[in-house]
DNA sequence: CATGAATGAGCCTTCATTCAT
DNA sequence: AATGAATGAAGGCTCATTCAT
C-alpha cells in the first residue's frame, strides 16, 4: 500500500471543510501550473496559494505527485463529462457532424487552459498515474470506443485502438496549434484528420 | 548574451578530445533520459555516465538545459535528415505513397528511442529553445511545407500550417501508440489521418 | 524586490523559536568570522555552528550576504548605542574631554572583537549595504554630526563631513594599531588626531 | 618551504618574455580588482585578461594569493617611491608644509585607483603577507619613522608607532572620503589630523 | 486537525590547480 | 615553456517532507 497509494488522495474527506481544502489545493496547483509551469510547482507554493499550510496539504495528499494526479483526474473528468454530453447529443447524427462536434469539444477543453492541458498531457505518462487515477482518462477512451463501435457506417477492427489514436492525434494537433497560436478553424482541421483516420474522409 | 545563450553550447571544442567529450555528454544525457526519465537527469549523473567530470560538462554547456537543447537539436537533425532522404526519393510519387513513406520515417524515428522522443517533445516547448536550437525543428516543418506546396494534386491555403499540423498529429498519434505498445500498422494509421487532413483520403 | 532585498532578512520571525534561531545564526556568523575569517564563512558552517540546518538559515536570510548585513547592522547598532550613552554624558563637558570619552568608546568597540570589527569594516563597503542596513552606520555619523554642530567651541563648515572623517580616521588608526598589537594609550592617540582634525589641538 | 613561499613569486623570471608575462598578470589582476572587485578575481579571468593561459600563470605564481601579494607589493613600492621623492624634497621644510606634501602624496596614491587601493588595504591584513611581501609596506613606515625621528621640532616617544598610526589614519580617512566622493580639500583634512596627532596642530 | 518551523538530501555551479599534449 | 582541457572539492541554495506546538 505504500507505493500503490502514492498517487491517491490520502483520505476521502467527508467533512465539508476538508473537501473544500483539498479542492482549493488542486485548483491552486492548476493556477500555478498555468502561470509558472512545472518549475513553480512546489508544495509550499501550492499550499500558500490555496490558503493552507503545508501540513494541511500533506493531510490530504500523500505527496506532491498525488496533487498532480488529482488534477489530471479532475481535468480528465471534465473532458469526459463534456464529451459525454456531446456524444449523447450526436449519437444519431451523420458521422462527420458527430466528429466535428467532438473535435469542437476537444478544442474547447485544451483551449481553456492551454498550458495546463499541455503540461498534464506530458505528466500523465510520466507518472504511471496509478490505475485509479488513470481510470478517468481510460473512461474517455472507452466512451469514444463504444461510440465508434456502435456506428453502423464504420467497420473498425479495433475500436479501442481507434479511440485512443483519435484522442492522441487530436491532442497532438491541438496542443501544437495552440502553442503556435494557430487556432483558426482548428476543429475543422482535427475533424479532417479524424475522418481520414476512420476511413471516411469528408471530401468523398 | 547572458540569458540568450542559456541554451547554446558554451564553447565549440576545437580539439578532437573536446568534441568527443561534448558528444559523449549529449549521448549520456540521451541514455539517462531513456532509462530514468527527467528525474534521473542531473548534471552529476550525466557527467559520470559520459565518463567526464562536472567541470568538463560545464566547459561545454552553460547548464543542464543546454544539454537538453543540444540533444533535442541532434534528434531533430537526425529526423530532418531522414525525412530529407525520403522526400527526395518520393518527390514524384503519388501522394499516398509519399505520405506513407514519410509516416514510416516518423514512426521509425519515434520508435528507436520512444521514451527519449516523448520527453524531448515535451521539453521542446518548455525551454523556449532559443531560435538557433529551434532551427532544426523549424527546418523539418519547412521542408515538409515546401513539399506540400509543390504538390500539384494539393491545393493548400497555408502549407506551413499544414506541415506543422501533420507533424504534431503524427507525433501525438505515434507517441500515444508507443506508450500503449500498440504499434501494429502504425504507419498506416498515421497515413490515413494525414491524407484525411490533406483532404485526399485514401479510401475515395 | 528581488535584488533590492538581497540583504534584508527574509522573514521576521514571529515565534520565539524563530527569533532565537535567527539570532543564533548571526552570532554564529560572528564567531566564525572572528575565528576563521571570511574563508571559513559559509552557509553550512554558520548553520552548523548555530545548531540549525541550512534550511532554517535560508528561512531567515535570503543568502549569506544577508547574514553579513545583519551582523554589520547589529554591531553598528551596538556601537551607536554605546556612543549615544557617552554623548549624552559628555554633552556639556569640555571638548577634549568629550572627544576622549568617545575615542575610548570606539577603541573599546573595535577591541572587543578586533578581527570581526575589521572584517565588517571591509565588507560594509563591498556589499552596497542596502539603505536599511546602512541606516545604523549612518545613524552613528548623524549623531556625531549633531554633537559637533552643537558645540559652541567649534565652527565647522560641514559637520557631516567632519563626523564621517572622524569615524573613518579613528577606525583606520584603531584597526591598524590592534593589528600590530600596539594598543597602549590608543584612545589618547585617537583623541590627538581627532582634536587636530577639528582644529582644536590639545597642546595649544 | 611549501607554506612559506605561498605568497612569493615562483620564479624570478630572468628572460624578458617571462618578466613581461608576470607583469601582465599583475596588471590584469589590478584591472579586474578595480573593475569587478574580489568577486571577479579568479585565476582564469586574470590569465585571460593578461593574454596568457592559466598554465603560464602558474608558471610565475604559486597560486592566486601570490598574485595579490605581488600586486600589493607593487602598489606599496609605488607609494614608497612617491613618498621618498617627497620626503627628500621637504626634509628641511617646516613641519606643516612637509606633512601637507606627504598627505597630498597619499591622497594621490589612493585616488588613482580607489577601489583597488581599498581592496588591497583590506587584503593586506587577511593574507599574512609573507615577510618579504610585507617588506614594502614596512619600508614605507620605516621611512616615515626615520623622517619623524629626525625632526628636531618633534619629540616622539616611539617614532615607529607614530609612523604606523599616521599611515593608518590617513588611509582610513582617505578611503572613507573617496567612498563617499567627498574629496574636497582631502589633503588638508588629513594634514590637520596628522599634525594634531603629532602634537603640533596647525592652528596654534 | 492546522500550523509553519525545521530538516537535510540532493543538485547546480564555480574555480583553483594539475597535467597531457 | 605554453596551452587549455580536465578534475573534483567545495559551497550555495531549494524544496519535499516531518513533527513539535
């Protein structure tokens, strides 16, 4: 349990105050990452920005990386939620329309806090991101895979692989574009690539 | 010149011994990054692995980030070289064939030292990668852009944007796949996405 | 605030323990300077002698120079206090008597920890000694200047200059004498020079 | 002989080139001290500024401190020479005139490279300044002592002590004044103090 | 539970000195 | 003799983590 729980929150705070503190810490981490990058991300700074003491921080998180994991989980959850909403909305729509909608969701997510998103993308792999924390990320891919598998107009050998590929290519393309501030019609560009990948290019 | 040269090598070694040391340091950095990630990447470890002393390391590089920059440059150069070779070979080939060839080059490059490639992709943006060091990366995109612009069967509004997008989506897709050890027909997958992006999907 | 506060204490400790630590560090610095000179003055040694850890040291001082500054300030304050006491005692005394008393104070101060005093005299100028830290030194000169300006038996064009000159000549003379262990009637020698400087030589 | 010669030049270079190099090194040290203080004074910088290699530097000086010692000696010699010239010129003059002339020499010396002079004053005591190197400094005091002893209008108990005291008070006063850029009638101020010290104040 | 002072391993970097060429 | 690359001890400083209050 020592190493396994390295990334899990130390305790699920039941009391209101506790939860609020934990959330403040995670949000403080997000702020700092967005504003100063990994270099400025240290437990003292996070605690200070969260209006808590280091001691409290360690009450809720077993260590620095666990905060990152919680933050990654939070972001993944948010993305998953946004994707879910869209997926159910476009379940019956034509494929290109559905993909366009999802691309827009992805672009919106990565755009809202671009630096944060990019950093988390990078860290997600570095930390093994213990199974539990990775669940959220996995969840997104699973949902997308199910969507793809359910489309009668697609005949994918491995929907899980496709889902993961699409997520990664979209992330790569979007992060790169945001870095270069080349955001015009970004969703459209992602859509073209995705449809092409799925063997259903729009231009046909 | 103080902050500007933060990433440039400190002195270009003239003597054979010096050049060998500088190269050994860069290669040692690559080894360590591949084997232990950024966590194990510190000047003492790099120097030790290179069979040199810290003092020597600082003779050739103004700091640890400069080593990273040199390594990134080296890898970018290698990729650019491989791409160049392929580009000239497939200049006249049908588009899908040309793209397939380039995808294969990209997959090969990222696969040879997957962890290293991924780490460098992440760091490349973190360091501003001073103009000079970024030249190599830029170079790759420029070459690809020229290739795309020259294709009569493509009519791209902005070849530079397209080139950058293709590079980034390919990196995203490939890195993600390698992380999951899902490498089967990787080049094919990349090709489909690329052709789709270019509005020339293979399946038409 | 970054460079400006290079010499100011980092945090004013509120708790008793904290203040004690900060003071122990300053006193440790004094001990080391007296015993081993600037060569032995390093953060590890100071912290060790203070019975604290480097970490604590850096909690209270932003760097080693700040410790020097704090020490210089402490010594200047002590000297100023001693001078103050004497000044009020001899305010109405004949000039030569007053100067003799002050010379005795200066000799006593520099003699109590001669090496320390000499080192601080040397360092005081090297560090710019930020305005705040310099205040104490300035204070001494100001007090003396006021005293000189108030003497009816003196007619000085620039009492501030005279005060600074007297302080410096006394320091030079005393430090030099202590170095040579030539301390007999030191206060008398200083007094003669001072009275001469003031144009009121005793021998007239 | 190991520790004893720590401060002596390693070899008295007989060949012209050797002497030139040694002198260049000493002058480079002076330049650096004047321009950047002790912080910038390191063997690599000195060698570079002297147009020599570190290796050559170590050919002529056993270590870093020896360069300082040589420089101190050079400056002391120059001062002694200037003082000698003046002493012989004013041997028969009235005391206040003679002292005034010497004060002017001291002011001129300390003013020509004020930072250098102050630094050397500080270092002179720190290094033990091996007997030989100290000889020059001693020499100045001896000359002055002889002059004082020879004056029929003075009756000093200990001319050596008086000479040393005068030199030190003058240095303290002058260095302090130059630091504050308060140089007007500096020689006059020194003279008043000196005459007062000698019990022969000008104002009588 | 909260606080924040204390700890100290760890890492970066400099520079005096040596020595192979 | 000269050169300058190499060495590595030494020291400055940070920050994750612990623990007394």
